[in-house]
C-alpha cells in the first residue's frame, strides 16, 4: 500500500478533528500534512473532508472510507502482533454490541472482570435491542437472544435463555396473580417492540397444553428498549415478558417475582454473532472464550437459584 502513511494521517485527522494535530502526532509539518491529505483525496477522486477555518468535518464518502481504513489498520496491527508474539498478545479495542438490559446488568461487570486479566484491551460498547449490521457498524462481536435471519453471521451458542412473566411484589399484592394465560386479560401488560414488530403474542406450554395470549395494545405500555420495560415492571406498572438473564439480579433482591412458572414460554438461546473470517483478532478470540466460560458458570448459578427460590404463580 503506497499510501499507507496518507491513510494513517487521514484516520488521525478524523479522530483528532484537525489536520494540524494529526500532523504533529505523526511528525509532519502543517504544509506536509495538507499536501499528503490532498494527495490521498486526488488518488481517490473523492473529497474526504469539508474544511472550515476551525475544524475538519467528514463528508459522507469520508465516513465510509474511515470505517474501512480503521478496520484495515486494526487488521495490520493484529497481524503484526501475531507475528511478533505468536498470537499471544491480547490488546487493542473490541467493539461489542449487546441488548440494553443485558449490557447494563450483566455484560458491564463481565467486561470489568475480563480487563483484570487483559488490561491492555479497551471496549467500545454499543447497546441496542435491534440487530446491528456488524460490518457497517464496525462491530467485532454481538451478543443476542436468538438467531438473526441473516445466515452470513457466524453464530456460537453461549447459553440457554428462559423467558418468564414477571412483575413487582407490590403489583402482585395489589392485583393478584394470573393462574393461566387467559387470566392476563385482567392485568396491565408491558410489550417490547423491535424492528420486526411488537412482541405482543405470548406463547405458553404446560405439559401437553399450548396457549397463546395476545396482549391488547390499546391497554398496554410499549417500548423498544428492554431496560425501560424492566424498569416499568420494577416500578409496578404491569407484567412483562423478560429474559431470565435481564432480571436475575432483580429476582434475587426481591424487586421482581416470576408469575405462572408452571407455564413455559419458548426459550431463545443466547448467541455470540460475528462476521466470518479466517483470522480472528487475538483480543476478540480471548473475549469470546471468556464469555463462553462466564456464561457456563452463570447458567449453573442461575439454574440453581431458580430451582430453590423461584416463586410459583
């Protein structure tokens, strides 16, 4: 790559918001930095920045090029680390995506534990209940419940994921508990929305019985944020269908209780999703291995607690 130095200058200018600062970091004079950026734009036949007297602002083409340049430079760094240390150096930034509730209440603590073992790894955490385009959003690893329809992702199953109806003890004390799905007509419900629509059709099985309850949207609370749905349930605004991973800590401290525990909803296992590649960066591989181990231990702890302390509805 004849223009690798120019690409590094472009990336630094985008990160620092100025060409002079990028030039100083790379040991270039302002004139030399300006000439090299112009050379790069000329070779691409594309303007990468809108220039003002105070700062540089990326054009739309510049944002697209920056994403790919960052990935390319990171890959070169990974390759260098692999050659120099036999793939043993674990450092650099991992961009990880997770659902909002799981990210705040489980993953955040696990990443802190991972950093104790690998202090040279940093994180960019994107919390969203929708499935992001992993390549477009520069995500190394996504943690999601269920499998995406896009089969181009590599999906590694991490753990089972029981979904349960839950409500606050205060709500239960005031309104009572449903005994079977159709009893839910008498209760306030909280519905989660996603890109595929509102998840207001709740399916249940008990032995050979199968029932489906459709939550009336006119009388329910709706949100596209799983964390807000959990907060509403904790605050006593109704009954929510939640992943056991999202509410485990609330169950342990008594903020939420499980309802209709003898009726099971379909499990949606937890998966790690990533783009197929012949080379996975050492930091990403180390994090994936750590998550596999951590999910395994947490699953055992959660199952043991549920078997002893879950409240039957």
